[in-house]
C-alpha cells in the first residue's frame, strides 16, 4: 500500500477525528488519532527531483506525498 492510499484512509470518516492529539515537532505536525493511527506532515520537505515533464502528474504527486507525509495505520485500519 502506498502513501496516497494510507492518506485516503486517514482522511476518510473511518478514522475518528475526536480525541486526536496534535504535537508540534518544529517543522512538522504530528496527529495521533484515538484509534492509534498516526499522521506526520513535514512542512520543510522541499520538492522531489528526478521527475521529467513527460512523466505523468500522478508520479509527481506520489513522490511529493512520500516526502511530505509519514502515515502509520493502527491495527484496525491497516488492511494488510
């Protein structure tokens, strides 16, 4: 499962938003949901290199998401 799939699970209604803890980690923000899912967003991640203009935009979005986010799903929300 790639990072975009994990982000879609975190952003869905399946993960409870009430009771989430938010921590400021300098240039990152860590959100720990009540179920145990963790989302870390890095604000100083830069832009990915190595993507050419003739490549599809989805590849760029995936590379940017891998640099910008860290997602750890809890046991209940991890389909693997």
